[in-house]
């Protein structure tokens, strides 16, 4: 009887403690949800305000981000050179010079024939006009409709003011000094960042208060570097293959400057979706401007479209695999976002930046945005409490 009374008293004490703990847990959950909502609002505001800050300060931020991406891409090459006994400063310089050599060769293969072909643009435009003039008879109703609309709105009686702006040569002369300065600043920053990569790793690993944080930092550094560098190297080899095939196809179809078309296809293929579309448009314009029959002029664009379809749907996914597979919507958002901020350079940097951000999110924790709307925690688990790997080679 006494035992039953003691057991019931003990159970009552546990029940009262649980009832006292429940409001405290509820308050803690509400507090955590409030903090998560504030973090989400701050992140949204930062996402919306960042383009204006980066665009206004493009002279500072664009070279910095470009140098950072070059550091991530070229650091593995510099590490390989250091492994064979070269000094750190020499391996960093050689890695950067290797990149510059490839860039200069690619631009030279494209720009030199393009400058010569620029003189033929008026003749191409006249040829395209001749092709469209044959269709004029079936499109007379369009011209008549335009004339009727113009007569209704009295467009011909309105005065027009045309403001004279600077010519293309003047704009180029004004832009050249700033562009040269930004390019020099970018490569200087990239060189010093690559040269300081070892010291930066030591600081990130050894200046942490806990060993688990050091392992976490090592995993993040290695994964970001491996993802971006492996992606650029793999895509670069694929694009080089596309360029070789396009050059051979242009030579077989009798197009002038086949090396230029191959280099242009390789360079534009670094821009997902937008680059191939621009390449198709250029081939259509060039084909219609040089061929006697419009259907014959469409053959190069059709051949490239078939090649791109096979490359983007069969070759690239099978080589890159699931590790580098990204949501096409995210790629388009990154393209439009960084193109809006930095133009063509931002479009080229969009995919490496997106890869770096996804690698960081994978390690630091992916926010549960949809679940948070329906009452779930913003982060399902604390990424810092993840168990360390079995081997400690990641810290090297």
C-alpha cells in the first residue's frame, strides 16, 4: 500500500513537471520561429537590395568576385604544380598564365576573323533584303495595314526630335581605360589570392575554437573548390569538343572562317540556354546573308541545333552526372540576376557563383522554405552538429 502511494506520488510529480515544461518548450519554439522569420526577411531584403549595391559598386565588386572565382578554379592547378616541387609563388603565376594563354588563344581565334568579316556585313544585309523582297507580294496586306494605322493616329504629322549621341568609336575610347584597369586589377587580385591560398586554409582551419568547426571548414573549402573547378574543367572539355565539331562542320558546309565559328560555339556554350540561342541566331543571319537560297542558308543553324540537342540532353548529363545537376529554373534565375547586375561578365560568372552557393548551402544547411510556411522549422537540423567523417583527410 505504501509502495502504491509512493508510486502515485512520483507519477504526479513527473506529470506536474511535464506540464510546467510544456509551456517553456512552446515558448522556445515560438521564439525560434520568430528568429527564423526575421532571418528569412533579412535574407529576402538582402537578395533584393544586393543588385543595386553590386551594380553601383561594380568597379570594386566585379573584379573582386571575378578574382575569387578564378582563385577557386585555378587553385587545384596551382596545388598540383606545388606537389611536383615548384615554389608556391611560381606555381600561382604559372596557373594564372596558363588561364590567360587559353583565354587569349580563344579570343584570337574568334576576334581576328570576325573583324575581317565585319566588312561583309552590308553585303549580307542586302542579300537578306533580297530574300525578303521575294516575299513582299504575299505580305502586301501587312504594309497596307501599317499605312492605315499610321493614318489613323496621324503619326506622319508629329514632329520627332532625335538626340545626337556619342559614336561607337567615342564610346569605345571612353570605356577602354576603365576596362583595362578593371582587367589588370582582376588578375592582380587573382594572383595574390592564389598565392595566399595555403595561408588562408591554415587560418580557416587552425583559428577555430573547436576541432569540429575546423573539420566543417575543411569540408566546405574542399567541396566548393572541387565542385567549381571540376565543373569548369569538364564543361570546358565538352565545349572544346563542341567547338571542334562545329569548326569541322563549318568547313564541310563551306562557311568562311570555320575556326571562328568553332571558337564562338565553344565560348557561347559556357552560357547555358542563352549562348546556344545566340549561336543559332548568328548562324541564321550569316546563312541567309551568304546563301542564294534561304533554305540552304538555314542548314548551318539546323545542323548546330541538332548538335546542341544531343550535347545538352545526352553527352553533358552523362558526363557531369548527378553531382553537378542543377535546377534549370535556378540557372535561369542566376543568369538573369547576375546579367542584370554585371552584364555579360555576370552571365559568365553566374554558374560558378551558383555552384559555390549550392555547395555552401549543402554543408551549412538547406532552409526548409515551404515547410516553414506550414509551421515546420526553417532548418530541419543543425548542420554544425553533423557527425565528422571517419577519416581526417578532409583537413589536409
